């Protein structure tokens, strides 16, 4: 079974650290859903095992935590999406946005477009390196160590650039939500 | 409030690290989350906002990214290349990003204020750059048709003989099979200038082919038209902050300058029909509207909230 080492390793690590992962999910706000989410993490690593397309995991425990973390972020985003859809309907029917046509769809279209423009502007305002690092990391999914080499900066500078980008986006989000 | 800010700052610091596959300190992160019930929601907000932003950005090309299709690189002023870089790229819009909303009315409006420009990218290889004070009606279910209600826009349309692009400009119709062309509409007239390919003006009536380096102008309510030669570089030049007038009336000049700069210009009633020519950089006009005077050979004076252009 030597050929199957990496995935067997992942499953073994999962079983060994089941309680740690559960505690993490609870702390992450999963509440009573923690067990279900733990099961989802298990299914994801099992699917990964079947797929065999991915290489060995460098750090199995980190991989598991990360999978759990991403599940929580997805959950948060889809819950919020449902709320927002209702709210946007409200905005569209009020007809409060200037410059749009009478059609509700046109106004909502403008909202989405405006958001994209504001995001691009907020990042551009931080300077080309911060903007590029955010794009490479979050859009292209390039790991930080590689990015640090690519941009010729230390890991701590890279982290500080990302913090600036996240802070600017969080601020933009707050302004947007206040409208 | 200060406490919320502090939590957000901590959440941001964690987010900057956990987002990386190399992050190892999950136990320390768990401890932070357990310290305060407000920590997890704050972290969720930061991560979700970053994801939203990344998704929005993923729908638009990266500014300065030179993966543009290689094409006649000898022509530096090629309008299509301008879509891919520079200040306009920041305003580039991915219509695909709002697909959830595309269920209802197929018609929608894209509009710019005076002094504002905007770039719209549609499915089917259509890019439209709107100059200031412009209103364009688009069709969700047909990206290859549009109506210019007001103002000026530069169209870049991919070649597709089976799906000609149709633009309605008041009573006139332009049909095009893959070009770069600019259309302007104001109260009195419309004009179309082509920098690449060919545009067919009113296929049902005059049926005029407008070719690269030509501008066709037609007054509203008239079947009469004029075709004049223009330098290719003038098509879409406003994207580079320049405006060129050729035998334009002061009324047209005032209208175009107002749309491009967001500063109000008017033509003195007695000189409105006076014809001028010249080229202006919008930066300097915005900095000091009086610079229009010597460049076009007109008088400029501030009156009743607007800069009035008149005879010298």
C-alpha cells in the first residue's frame, strides 16, 4: 500500500485529530453543525483520495484545518448571499439609484458593476505592489512563499501588504453596506 | 466602536496568514477564535469580502496585463490596445459578474455623468467605451445590438459575419461586421468614425460604407450626410484625454467639452454657429478652462455658472 501513502496519511491524520478539528469548527461558529461539517471534511478528503489527481499533501494537518476553514467561509457567504438578494430587491424597487433606467434589473446591474469598479479602485489606491500581490494571491491562488520571491519582498512585508488590501476592502464593504 | 475596530484588525491579521496553504498555526488561531464570540464573525467578514473582491476582479482583465491578442503592433495608437491598459482598465466592467440578475427585463441602461468615462465589456466580443455624458441602451439577450441615446462611445466589435453588430442612433442605423468605430450623438447630429473594418450606414436607405479613416456626419431629421477623411488616431482619442475639432460649431465644441470634462461650457448665442478647428488636451482644459481660448481662437469668459465661448 506504499503507493497510497499520502491519502491514507490524510485519513489517518483526520482520525487522530478529529477532536481538534471539531473544536476548531465550534470556535469558527459552526455550533451544532460542527459534526456535520466534520463529516463534510471527511468526504472531501475521501473524494480527493478517489480523484488521485492531486499530489501529496505537504502538511496533512494544515490541509484538514484549511479545508474546514474554507467550508465555514462558503457557509457564511451563501447565508449572506440569501440575505443580500432580498435586500437588493428592496433597493431595486425603491428606485433610489441615480442614472439607472426604470427597469429594476438595470439598477441591480449597476450595483454589481459599481461594486467591481470600487473594488478595483480601492486596491489601485494602495499602490501597484499591494494590488498585484492581492490579485496573485487571492485571484490566481499563488502561495505566499512563491509570491515573496516573485516580488522580491520578505514574507512579513507580503503579509503586511495583504493586511492593507483586506483592510481597504473591509472598509469599502462597510461603506457599501451603509448605503 | 474602538473595540470592533481592534477585533477587525486582528481578524485581518489572521486572514492574511490563514489564506496561505503554508499556514500551520491552527491551534493558535483556534485559541484566538475561542477568546471572543465576535472573533469568528469578524474573520468571516474579512475572508468573504476578500473572496467577493477576488471574484469580481477575476471577471475583468488585469490592468497592464499584456496578454492581448497580438495585432499590427506597428500602429502605436491602435484604439483597441487602449482598452487593455491605462486608467480606463480600472473602470473595466465584467457584465458576467451579475448573471444572477439577468432574469428580467432584457433592456438596460449604461450611463455616464459629464467628465466620467466607463468601459463595458459584453459577451460575444463587444467592448464599448463610453465618453462623458453618454447614455446607451443595451440588450441582455442580444449583446450585438445597442442604441446610443446620447453622447459618444467607442465600439470594438469582434469579427463575426453571421452576427453583424447593430447600433441604432436616433433615426439612423449602423451595421458592422467586426471593427473599431466611434459614434457620437447630440441634439443636432450624429457622426460615426471608423478606425478599423467597415460600418454600413442605414442599410435600408442611403447604404453608405464608412471605411477606416473616414467620418460620416448626418444632421438629425435629414437624409443628407457628409463623409470626411480623418486621421485614424482621432478615433477614440478622448480615451487618451484629447479632443480634436474639425470645422465644429462653437455649440458642438461647448457640448463636447462639457461632456468630456464635467465643467460647463456654453456657446455665446451670437457665435454659436461659428466654426472652429483645433486639438485640446483635456487635462489642461480642466485645470484652466481659459486655455481653450488661444487654442481654438475664441474668447472664453465665465458667466452664469458656465464658461462661455464666443467670437474674439
